[in-house]
C-alpha cells in the first residue's frame, strides 16, 4: 500500500476574521489572493470558502476597473512588490 500524504486543512482567513464584506478599495485584504502576475488564485490554494472567494473575485474585478490593480503584468518587467507604491 502506498502511503498517502496528509495535508493540513486550509481554513478561510476571512471566516476566521469574521469579515462580512470585502471592499475593493482594501488592497491589503486582496493582495493575499493575487499571484505575482496579478492572477486570481483558486480556492484550493488560498483555502477560501466559496462565499468569500466569490466576494474576492468581485472585489478584484472592481479594483481592476477602478485602476487600483493592473489587469496584466509584462513578463519582462515583473515587479517584486506591486503594492509598495500604494503604501507610500
């Protein structure tokens, strides 16, 4: 018999923090669900529940439309920390 690896269960950080609404202007919440190329990470990687993942998707799409988050990142000019300019 092959030994199966046991992974720890991922929990939704929004449920743990009891967040009811995810705002598109709050980039500190959204940056954990974006990859380094600004792609939306799936639930299986982030551990979000379905309800909060849908809220995150809507918020990211709204933030892209409001130009808080870029749609695409050039492969040749990948930025280390894209939110650094917003924090200053």
